[in-house]
């Protein structure tokens, strides 16, 4: 039986206080597994990104427990949480968050520097990761010289720098056209199914739903539906034909 890498139990989260108090998540129970692409979907304001941030230990829930590989996180301080994130999670954001004055290689090396990896070894690792995501020919390019899809791949390479078992992606295809989005999702699936990672994706993009092994639908801060989707060769086109 598969063991989950993250277990969220009875997660509730509230923003504001007194008259401005707003509950964005209500009693969420969710498990994340290795070797799968899990998508969190739902309308704007349903709590998807907040849940992603809590699952990735970027945000502490108001109530409930996050269990990461058998260890609960609620008693950890900010420094301990930062160390935990660096070891266990890679994050890919819609806006890429690349440093404009750094090359693709140097952007990936930022994470390796935080890990204390020496410069030559960090450069070699960055080159290896950029080649993995199909950017071996753009190692010395700056973000302004890259397409949206290439920037996203640099962001994915950077997220992989610490070799995390869990990847968290927030709207990774929102700024991409159909063909580029297809390639990004093929990459995420490869990382989940062939490199044995857990991939969690928040998305509004129905074109990529068929890439999911599981889809969790949120509405008004609650899980309203869970489903399994088995991709087939015809559904993974996002409207693109070769």
C-alpha cells in the first residue's frame, strides 16, 4: 500500500480578525503521494492557493495538522520551516520569479548556494538540470532573452535543485500557449512518474486536467469532489496536433 508523503488533517485557515475575519479553508483532509500528479481545482476564492501554501509549509494553518513523512510541522519555528522547505519542496510560480540580472544557470545556482554547494559543483548541477528540462542550449541566456515556456523551464529546473521529493506549482500553464503548456505538463508528468516525485498543481486551466492522476475540486474552502483521471493519448493534446 502506498504511503503518503504529506497528510493534511482537518486543515482550517482564517484571514483577518473580528469584523474582517474570513475563513478560506474549512476542515480539509488530503493526502499527497509520490509518483502522482495531483491537481487542486476550483473557482477563484475557493482556497486552492492557500491550501497549496499550507501543504508546502509556506503558511501555517489556523487549525489542523500537516504531517510530512511522519513528522508534524505545527510546532516548528520559521527557521525550522525554511530548512524543511528547502529539503522537501520545490516551488514553481506562475510569475516564474527569476532574477533578471542572472543567467539561466545562475538562477538555478541560487538554490544550490543556499544549500552550501560549492560553485563549480553548483554550476555542474545547474547545467544538468537545465539539460533535463530541455534548455541545454540556453545555459547562459538571461530571462529577457527567453520565451515564456523557457522561463517556466528554468523555474522548474531551479525547483529541482535541492532534489526535492515534492513539487508545488501554482498556475504553471496560465501564461503559456497550448503547445508550450503541453510540453510543460509532459515535463511535470515525467518528474512524477519517472523520477518518483509528488507533483501538486493549482490550476484554472481545464486543458491540463487530463494530465492529472487525481483531481481535487474545492469550493468555498471545502473539498466538494475527488476524482481520478487516467490520461490517454488522445486527451493529452491541449488542442495541439503534430
